[in-house]
């Protein structure tokens, strides 16, 4: 009987030859083929849905499906999960209150993962804790979810109550590292700036960070967005972040992002979801308190790391490498641009959004003018023909040619008028 079972694999209790208690995570047979077929079906559904529901383009469903597929395929590789475990174990090796399982590499492959067994209680089975131990547990949950994301750019993307186990002494154990999000340095700094702007109730700075994290896909009214964000801050932020349900604030922020055509990477949405789930655990562990009440020590660690000599030296090193690379590539790039100018191959494409309605009206005016001129020419031609031309005998056959021409001209007029009406609608 497995200890736990999910869609991709299941976990069994086992024992090594030396008596060490372990858990063995086994991938279900044929699951890779089933997943690939499911992803193929989803791809077809996404392609057809965009045709019938044009509004879905703002959400980039194809990009979302691609990121989802990459994450799902990564979960199939238990070797990757083992490396995730070791990364988190290194991050929290100095904190004895956060236990991450150890991997037995000799008994692990891409479809079998053997680890030490982590003990603890789900939040639903947790006996009452003292206030001090409850605070310690909640603080560790908050630290485990946020600190790796803001400092190292990696986070546990599925911290539900079955994966974060609480102990009676206030320590926690974490399992299942198959779903892990990763953020590049620029995104990590954007997330840090986002929370800093929320704490300072700075709507302008918060909008700047949203632009940084989720570039707009269409022109938008920045002033209106700042006002919307300012109202959000007034609703959720009192004097500080304390006692604020950050999950509700982040959920409304995602709604604002979608409403204004901002397109955040899936990683950002995954992080917001992880924060919301972890806050539920915190509120159940320490009733009456939210995740934000445990952010102060995390903010201190993030600030200390951000301005530490090591981090500043790393950023200076990366900037120096960028400058050096640009100085080397710049002459070659400039030479290519000048060569295109000399050959006449340089083209500049620009689109002026505000001129589009005016140009469409001008096109309709020209179409109507063309239709009117063709109709007038037909009327004048028919009048002259009836007045002066009366064919006799075999010449009457020529008259049919004129009547055919008249019918063709009338058809052109009708089609032009119909196209004009369609464009108008």
C-alpha cells in the first residue's frame, strides 16, 4: 500500500539493507505517453478556442500551454527533482527547523527516487501548538516559500498542506520538489521591488514593477492603471503590511494585470499561487495572524543579501561583462546597419495606433467615391447609348456587347457598395 498516490507517481515506505528507513517514489508506467497525448489534445483545443474566442489572445493561451507542458515534463524526471531537493537542502542547511529530505543517489534514477523519510503532521491533523511554537512554525513556512524566491530565484511551487508538514516543536518538514519555479535575476528583482512598493504604498513604483514583470501587449492608460492600483493599496495596506491577507491582494492584482492587457510570465502566477497556499497554512497554524506578520525577518535577510558585498560584486561583474560584450559587438553591428543603408535594405516599420481609426474612415470615403464615379459613368453611358445608337441588322449583335459591359459595370458598383457596408460594420 502506498503512503501517497498522485497522477504521475506514488510513494512507498521502504528500508535499506543497513536498516535506514526511506521512502521510494516510483513513476507510473506508460505515464509519459499518456501525458504527451493529453498535451496534444490541449494544443488542438487551444488552437480552436483562439478562433472562436478572440479575447483569449490577451492571455496568450499558447504560451501558457507551452510553459505548463515544460513544467509537467520536468515533473516526470525524478533526477531533476533530486537536484531540486539538493538545492533547497543547501539553502536551508543552516536552519535546523526546516528539514529537506536527503537523496540516495545509488537507489535513484529518472523514474525512481529514494529519499530519507520526513516526519510531521498535515495542518488538518496538527495538535494545538503553543503560541511560541505556532509562531515559529508559521515563520518557517513563510521563510521557506519567500526567501529562496527573493534571494536565490527558486521556489517550491506547490506548498500545499500535504507537502509542508508541521511538528509539535514548531519545526517543519517539506516533501515533493517536483514542481519548482525558477526566476531569472531580473524577474527576481522585479518581485522584490513589487513587495517593497506594496509596503510603501507607492502606486507609481508598483506600476513600474508591473511593467517590468508583465510588459503590456497593447497601449494602455497609465494614469488609469495608477489610480486602480492606488485604490487597491488603500483597501489592503493600512500603515504597513501587518494583518493584511496578502493572498487576496495578489489575487486582485492579477485581475488588474489581466484587465489592462499586461501579460505576466507563468512563473509569476505560480509564485503568487504558492504565496496564497502558504498563507492558508500560516493562518491555520496561528489563528488570527496572516503571512505578512512574518515578513519582517525575511525582508531583513533579502535587504542584507541585496546589498551584500558578494551580491554587489556579482552585479558589477555581470554589468562589466555586458559592457565588454557590447563594446566588442558594437562596431560589427554598426557596420551591418551602414551596409544595409548603402544597399537600400534598411526598412523602418512603425504603427501609429491613434491614426488607425482615421485611416479606416479615409479608406471608406475613397471606396464610396469610387462607387459613385462608376455609377455616374454607367448612367451617362446608358443615356448616350440610348440617344444616338440604334443598330440595324447584323450590327444589332454589337449592341449586346455594350449591354454585357453595362451589366459588368453594374455588378462592380454593387460589389463595391457591399464591401463598403461590410467595412462600416
